């Protein structure tokens, strides 16, 4: 208006004046906005300083006088003034008579738990145990033999169950201390305890408490108590007692079985172990106890070898952490000695070790000795299994020679010749296969004994994969004009035939077995065989400095995952699919780009396929989200050093664009996933990678409606959404585990 008034004095044409005003306004709107913002900020700073000046002065005066500052408004406001004199807060904290109010509430809860426990035990016979009638007998394999609680018996709430757990644990602790005093230093294990031992009876009581907890609160209460037991287990690491550690593991195992098995009760033991990883660097005793805890968890099947392998790979830090390296190799050696695992299940650890190039001669010699010992144990284990397979074959049958060949090693020419013959027969009929043809071929496989034992089946899957990949690469045709230089066109017929054979075997296991675990176990064996073939081929090509062709392996795994189908976005995927998704996830984690860089392009395509990623994201109860989080974290962790450097080669740039597209799909379809895991994702993305960080930080739940930022008089602090705390599914306090106690103490006393 001011500009229009000035121009009206010199120009009579109103149209020209309006054009000049519009042009000047558009050219200077940014400058005007900056000036308004600057003035507003300066005014806000002045007003805030003036409003807080009195509070600052009061605190400064108290500090200079050496007195504890007390905010008078906290004790003289409206609500404190309405309280009775006895309950009104005063400077210096709560008084003893005020604390008694809280103690009365505590006594009321204890009384409720005792009454509920007594009511739960009313149906049992009288005996030494107050909660379950003193069920006698050695635990052993009977944990699942207890009758499940009926809906009428399952009456304990979450808080009552926790109180009951703590009560029983206190008695277990007392019984352990009494037993240690009686033993006078002699070592004893749980297997030496008599069937009427108090500790075993109390373990039965834990099962009863779990079964008589309300179904809605059972899993949460069991998980909370298990985590406290896990914490106590590591608190005793400075003064280790093998019997106490065994009892702790027995408690976790009993609660798992009482909850209904590992499908229902599946705590993240790896995450819990990570909280105490710093103990490994303390001393030799701490490392031995840590290894013992891992062994006990593995024996109780609370952990699996691939999970421990990934855990070791993460903490070895490519061989830079020698404490963890020593722990990992000694643990693997003991696993091989006790036949609890195989070398293939610790592929990630061995790959990290083989990449080491220590400059210290002593360390290099020690490392070679460790590897030779483990290799000798693995060879002895394979020979023992092979001898067992050979004995199983009857020499009286017509196929005794074939059975003996199956008992050989994967590199044995007789084994490869046998598998080649079977695959040749399969290639003749696979296109027109029906139930009758497949049954005939299956009888032939049974005749040769390739599926007779788990070891022979693993050997067949592994050798078949290697033979088909070699045939696919050998029969490739030269690159056509216009194609990428040096890249031959492949014929995937043999790979398609092999994947169809594997899928038919898995489906057959699903039809004949009443337990879903049979199908999942066979699928895991097929996938693990393919993964081992990829790892060995990649390592061999790296040593010989040849190019690794990932295309046949991608074709095989994509055909396998295609069998999962594409879920309907309007319906939840079938629960039967989830165990198979877990098997695929474990294999994909073993083949992540940091472990097999030559498979990186295929890997990002496999984890983002329509037949895999939607299943994980749409699974009931968001069970698949942790798996997808681990996969994306592995991808970002691989890209991190390249993104941090800022200069991307063409190959890495293509991989980055692929990752960006996957995240864009997630942002569009499942933004809640990105918002819930934004903290851990941003930790893996360098600060200079602004595009990727902003993409993740822009995600917000679809149920939330963001306000229009241009709304007049918008006040963010009065929006209802600001009162909702964001959901963070990652353990953001884990990096502070080693200093958390000191930090809390400092924040409390400062």
C-alpha cells in the first residue's frame, strides 16, 4: 500500500502501478519474511529472558549462598494448599509419616498376591510347596507334562504374577545359599540333585504361577521376570557359581515351556547378551563365565548357532577385538566337541577370522593354531557322521555303492557323480511333472538313500546346488550386441528345475507331517545348503581373483521365495507362513552385503520382493517388523562407509538408489515401520547423507493428521498430538549400558 501510494504521485495509469507493485512484492517476499522472522526472534528472546529473570536470580542467589534451592511455587500453589497438613509437601523431601502411606499400598499388594496364590493352590494336595501342593519328581523331560490351567484357574494379574515370581525366586536363592553352605566348596550340578530337592520343587512352582496367570498378561509377566533373571545371572559373574547359573537357565527353560514353547515365549536373548558385552574385556574369569552362559543357553535351546554366529561377527569387529575373537573361537571349539553345532553354522565368524591379517607374529601363530584345532575337530566330526551314514547302508541291497557314495564328503567325486545322475533324470521330466512322476522320482531318491538321514540330505542339497550353478554358468551364451560388455546371457533351465525339485520336497514334507516344524526344518536345510554354496563360491572366486556371478543363486532363491505368494494388503498373511519367513530371514542375514559383497545386488532385490517383504510387514502383531529391521540395518551398515566418504562409485550408487526405492515404498505403504525404528536407522546413516535421513524422519503414523504449517495463529504446544510420546521399538539405551549406572547416579546427585 505504501509503494502504491508513492507510485500514484508519478504514474496515472492504475494498471501499470499494479504490475510494478506485484513484481516488487514477488521479488522481495523472501527478504521480507527473513526480516519478520528476525524481529520475531529478537522479541521472543527478550520476552523469555524477562519472564525467566526472576527464576534465574533466585537460583543464582541460592547457589552463591551455598543453600539448596527450593521452589516456593511448588509448595504454595492451589493444589498443595488444599492437601491436609500431614500430606502437604515440604522442603527436604518426604517425611517418615508420609512414606508410610506408600508402604501401606505395598502391603495391600502383597496381601492380594498371597490370597490369589492360596486360592490357586486350593485344588492341589498339601505338601512342602505353598503354591502348587509340592509336586515332586525330577524336572528332566516332564516340564510339559503338567496339566494346563483352565480359564477359571488362570486368575493371577500381571502384578500378582510378578510378586509370585519374586517370592519363589527368594526361596530358590535361600535354598541355593543353604546348599552351598552344606557342600563346603564341593562342586555339584543340577543332575546330582535328588527328585525331592527344594530347588526342583520351587521350579515346578514357577511353572504353576505361569500357567495360572491370565492369558493376556502371561507372556508379558514371564518376559519381565526372565529379563530380571538374566540380569541376576550376569550380576554374579564376579563370583561365579556353576550350579547357580544352571538354576538360572533352568528357570528360563521352565518358563518357556510353561508359556507354550519358543513360538509363544521368544525373548531377544541376543539383545540381552549385548548389554553385558563389555564384561568380556574385563578379565579371563569374566570371559570363561560368559562362554559358560552361552553354552548353557545353547544346550537349553534358548539360542541357536546362527544367532550366536551373527552375535560374534558383530562384536569381533573384523578381528580388531581380540577378547571377543578368543571367546568366539573357544566357544565354537566347545560346540564342536559336544556336537552342538557344525562349522557351517558359524560361517560368518570364520569368514571374519580368515580376513584377518595380523601384524603381530605371536598373534598370527596363535590364530593359526586356533584355526587348525577347530578344523581338526570339524574333520573328525564329519568323518564320524560319514562313518555312521556308511554303516546305515545295507551292503545287501542293489544300491549299496550309491549309499556308500552318499556317505562321502561333498567334494567326493562319487557323491557328485551320483547327484549328477539323479539331476539328469529329473531334467528329463520336470516340465511335465505330476504326482505320479514325482512319486516315482522320489522312490528313486529313497533307493539311493540321498534323503535317508539329515546329513545325507544336506549333502545332496549342497552338491545339487553347486552342480546346477556350474552347469548354468558353463552353458551361458556370449553377450548380444548392445548388452553390457563381458556379461554372458545365461540359460536358467537347470536352476528352475532344481528350485522346483526343492519346492516339491518341501510341500511333500508339509503333506506327510502333522507338525509344521517338519516343513520349516526341511526348508531351512535347503536354504542353508544354498547359502553355504554361495559363501564358498564367493570366497573361492575372491581368492582366485575371478568374477563372482550372482545371477544363478538369485534365480534359485527368488524361485524359492516366490512360493510364499503375494499377500493381500486387506488381509493378514497366514500364520503358517511366518516360520518360513523366519527361515528366509536367517539365510538372508547370513548372506548380507557385508559378508558377501558380490551378492549385494541380488540381496537387496530378494529382501524387497513382493513375495517376502509384505509378508513381514503385514504379519499379525507386527511379528515380522524386527526381522525387516535387521535386514534394512544390515544394508545401511554396509553402505555407511561409502556414504560417509561422500564419493560413490557407479556400483555403489546403483545400490544406494535401490535402497532409496525400498525406503520410499516403506514410506508410502508402511510409514509406521520407519517412524518406530527411525532412531536405529538414523544411527547407521552418516550425517552428511541428508536425503536418506530426511526420508526416514519424514515418516509419521497414518492415523495421525499433521497440522497445516500455514494455519494462522498456529500453536504447536496446544495440539493433541504433541502429548503422544513417539513409539521407539529399538533399545536406545543399549549403547549406554556400560555407563548407565554412573550416568543415572550423576543425574540424581548433581
